[in-house]
């Protein structure tokens, strides 16, 4: 499965640079948590203060299961708390919601 998500960063060049620095050297425990949660590959792209994440997952992946795993992992909670200082919720989200799943509206190779 492929999921695409969006998130904003705070409009501050210094904070954005620091956020990117953390992502050049993601903690091993975070990478392990991503893989253990059923995510096969993940990429994050940035346009100014908007982030776009592409996740490739195993067929049995669920956001609920991954969320429960993350909530029980102190290292992931520490990372999320650290990252929140750089991030801003995307307009229209629920309170405290970070990454929001995007709807696909076009596929070149799929007709339905």
C-alpha cells in the first residue's frame, strides 16, 4: 500500500534547517520503529514550509496499530515531542493532529 501525507513546518528558516538536519541522521530507534510498524519505505519532500510524505507499507499495515506501538515506545515519544517544536498542523485537522493522509485524485496508469 502507498500512503501520502502532508504536514507543515513553522515558517522559520532556522527551524526548518534544524528539522532537515535531524532528518539527515534519524535516530536508529526511530528507523526501527518505522520498519517494525510495517512501513517498507518512507520519503519526505519539502516545498517551503509544506512537507509531503510517501509511505510504502506492508498489506497488513494500519495507522491504529502503528499509533499504539508509537504510544508505547518512549524513544518515539521523545522524537515526536522534539519534532513538534518544528511542526505546525495542516489547516483543517483535528486538535493535535500532525501528518494528515491525502486523497489521491489522479493516477496516470490507473483508469478507475
